[in-house]
C-alpha cells in the first residue's frame, strides 16, 4: 500500500491518482455539489480528498440513516441524484433504511460506503460487514470495487444507472486500500451500458392503442404517480396539457402529488386508503383508467377483485415489471412518463381527436364531491382544541403564496397533509410512500433546504416519527438550515392507535407516546426557536411567527388526541366501502382483513 | 383463515448475464426475496472472453407470476436477456447425473443391465461398485435413479437442467 493521500503520484507516472482522489474528482466531474455523510475509519482517505475540494459541500449528519434521507430530500426536490458517503460496517447498515426507502420510491441516489481493506474482507474485521450482500436487495444495483483503476468507470456508470430508467439507489462499496492505492482516473467514453438499456421512448403502436381508448372513453380518469414527478417538470406540464385536451378528471397517488395542480377543477384529490371519496368512486366507476407512472400499490387499489371492475386500463410505466404486476393492463406502454405523455399529446392532436362530452361523467363526480369527504367535526371557539386537519389547512393558507417545500414523517399527520395541503407544482412534496419510513421527513427537509437555502421548507411531523431522527437538529444548527418543523402532537402513534381502535376494539397496545420531551426546551437546547400552541385561537399567529422567525423553528402544535384520519378504506375493503366518518367504525375486523397491513 | 395458492406451471428460462462476482446471489436472491420457486438452476461461463454466463432456471408459478419473474430478471442491471424457452416453443432440455451404486452378485448385474437400457455410461468401477453417467431429460434421470434405488444406490450428483431452443436461430 502506498502512503496515505496527499502523497503525490509517483514521478514516473504523474497521471496516477489515489483512489480517494479519483472518487472525489469523479464526483466533481459528474456535477455533484453536495454530499451527505458521516466519516469513519474506512472512509478517511475520501474525507481527506474532500478536504481539498471546496466545490463539494459536505453536510455532516448525526446518523447515517439521516444522510440517506437527506439525500432523498435533495434528490426529490431538485431532480438530481442525491449523494451519500458513509463508513463501513455500522455506517453502511445505518444507511440501509434510507437506501431501501429510495428504492421503494424510485429516488436517484449514489451511496459510497467504505469497506475494510481487500486483504481483510471476509475475516470479520473491525467494522466489517458484507455491504454488497446486505444492500443487494435494497439497491437498483451495487458494486464492490477491488481495483482503483475501476473507480472512474464504476462511479460514472453508477450515476448513469441511478438516474436512467426507473431511478433508484446505487451503492459503491470501496475498500480502504483501494482508496489509498494509485491508478489512472479513467472516464468512460460511452455511458451506454452493455446490458442496462431501459426503454425510454414508448412504442408508437401502444400509444396509438392508448389514444383510441382515450378518445372513445365516456368515463375516463387519469391515475398518476411518482413516475410523472421523476420524469421532470415538463412531464407535469404535458400531463396538464393532455388533461385539458381530453377533459378527464385526475387523481394521483401519494407520490404523485403536485404533478397536477390541486386548485384545478379536474383534480379529484389523492386516491386510495386515505384518498377522497370522489377519487375512489370515480376509479371504481370509470370505463377507462389511464395510469401514468403509478404502480397499483395495495394502498391504492384496496381489495383487488373489486378494484375498478368495469374499466379498461392503460398502464404507462418505465419499468416493465410494474405493468401487469398487480392489475392486468389492456394497453401497456413501457416508457418514460414524460415521453409517453408527449407522444399522447402529439398523437391526440395529429389524429384530430376532440374532447368528448363528459358531462354525464362529471355530473356523477360532482355528486360524489358533494359528500365533502374531507370535512371534519370541529369546535371553532378560540379556546377550543386544535383539530389536526385544521392545523394543516391553516399552515397551507398561511404559506401557499410562498410556494413551500413540504416534507412529512409517516402516519396520520402524513395523510392529513396529503389531504389538506394543496400542491400546485411537482418537487414540492417529499414523503416516504413505499417504505413508509418514520424518521424520513426531518432529514429530507434538511436535504431540500440545503438544495434551496432560500425556500421555505416545512416538515409536517408527528411527535412519534420526529423522534426517530430528532438528532438532526444538530445538523440544522451547524449549517444554519432554517427548516421549520411543525409537529402535530397528539401524544399517540396516531395511525397505530387508529388501527387499534378500528381493528382491535381500542386495545391500545404500546401506541401511546409516553415521556415526550418538552419540544420547546429541546429546540432551545439546540439553539433553535421553539413554539408551542394548544388553542385554536393562537394557531394562525403561531404559524405566522414560525414563518417570520429566521433560522430553524420547531412548533409543538398540540392537537386533538383521538382524531382519526378519514376517509378511510379499511384494509381488505373495496373503494366503494369507504368509511367517511368515525360513526361507521365497527371496532373489529375478520382475520382476512387483520392479515393485511 | 386459510392461505390459498394458485395453480403453477413449469417454465424453463435461459438468462444471459455478465459473468461477474455476485451475479448468482443477485439472481437467486431475487427469487427468494419475491417468493418465486427455483426447481433447478445451472450456471456456467459461455463466451470466449469469459464475459458472459448463461443461467438456466427451471421455475414454476401461475402465468402472471412467470411474467413477473421474467420482467424482474430483465430489469437487473447485469442481465442481458431472458428467454422463456417454454413459451418460445420447441426446445431441448438435458440433465446429467452421476449415480453411484454398490453391490455384488445379481444386483450388480441388474444395475449394469438397466444402465445399458438407459444408455448410461460406466465412468468408474470397483469390484463392488459402479459410477454411472446418465444424460437425458429430468424424467429419464428420475426414472433411472428410482431403479437404481433397488440396486444399491449410494449417492447421486445432478447438474440440473440446461436447455436450448431447437432450430438454427439463436436466443
């Protein structure tokens, strides 16, 4: 092994660099401006190389899981890949939850992990773990680089894979001696991969078949997902254009919020378990579903044999394995959501299709809308307790003109945010959909705030989820990230408690958030501003203070403790069996329903 | 509550992959992670420059699951192609087994006689044992091994199925 960096490359081969220098140079060449990480023994050479490259900002997190979530927040808000740097062993294993989260939600991410020297691999060395083995199933692809000359090609290829096709996380495991040894930095000439060539352009015949179905549908509905967001802002623009051309209603998954403006009259709200009545009823009664970049997740479909029984399905997805996985498609379009929408828009115009009279369909939808399913019972007196839904609505009204980026943790507050916070544009809504990771929202907010230092970034949190990565308050303080955390504090793991109420006759087994910290004092301990509000009459003023206070702010918003999130499709039920209000709750479920998550 | 299962059908898949470390774990792991069946799996390097391997997988599942298996395999980064030989038409399947039989007298003679019927080759012998090499479909190998159980079967090693499409076209 050669001397540690910054020992110069040997005189007779000046082109050689240390592995660590190659890594950092490759990141610079790939346009990486931010790395989220945490140092440790097996990545010290890379950290030393970073020291010499001020063009890369390193954000020091307080736990590696938060590095991965912060990178997700950065990626989701910018559309660029997030980059993570962690050490071997516990550094890598701590990052696994965030990596899995990125896989489930198709977030482009490259994770560099240190590894023990190649000579010690397999000996149970200090801080050794089988990182490629552990991450094989939670990454889109992963590498163990045993030769410093391979670092250049592998890093360039990893970014290509993370960002092309269906995006996802890629792990590069780099033994410490590979970081220290020298080699030439090889930049691959072509980034076209030997075997990985995702189909981006949709098949024209499939597009023609899709257009024929859309043009003749009487009860069509667009069902859009995170794929539209991942395809870039132009995909959202094209979606809006296609919706305008066809006059069809739009619903979206949790991951797809913002692709279509919530203020548009054709927007039906989110669908699925906590979706709106009108969205779910329209899906059930539709004669055509146009699924774009969505994957018919079990949270969306409810009981499968009752899912939209009378409709034809067009399924547009960049991942062929998403098509026909859950629901059989009548027309499959494999391709990028944006390119596919562009082809549909162009095809619609070229064929001279005109908007069908969907008046009857819209009249039925208006009937479902008239249930006003998102209304909630509320005492409006100033001294009344705050309903969590009201808190989200108040936050929305107070901040919408500021075009904020909203992140959430996971649970009731997440669903209330999805229901009551309106999104007009993509990349403003960062939430953990597939994996449902408590502890995602706060570090994701930090990642977004790093990318957009001047934007208003708010993490809508639950008091339970927030505690899963609350150590990141230190990260915010260190980098002066003015993140606002708005805690809907009901002293319960609210969604768990709700399910226990609905499914287990209110036997609240271990779902009470006991021994909570004083969040205001905690905020102050980290040099933040802490605010607390527990009366409806003070809600707006507190939110205003939160927005106007520079630097990070934590709001402990005490809300009604036992509020439930409705509407709700109970597990194992059909879209048409929505619970709209608490009075309909039966308190128990059969085993078939209990077996579903 | 009872857990119900759908009817399965058997498919033979030929998967061409980069010949790199961990590829087998990636493929086998995909099957275990997603709950797919592997009846047999064989793998070997097939290109002159040792860059590619061919994996033959015999799997079973309902048609929709088979479709998923193919799509899931196909999206793995090091996978070049996935061919469902059962779907694409006529193909040849072969398996090789080494079968060790020990015994003397009539049983030993009977073993040799049946090996002849099955066109199994003797690849090793002692005064009290034979090792037969048999090649054929899995059914044929199964039948031969079943007969050998009656003649002092000691040990069996099987390769699992390798398969290739009939005709002049490549996969």
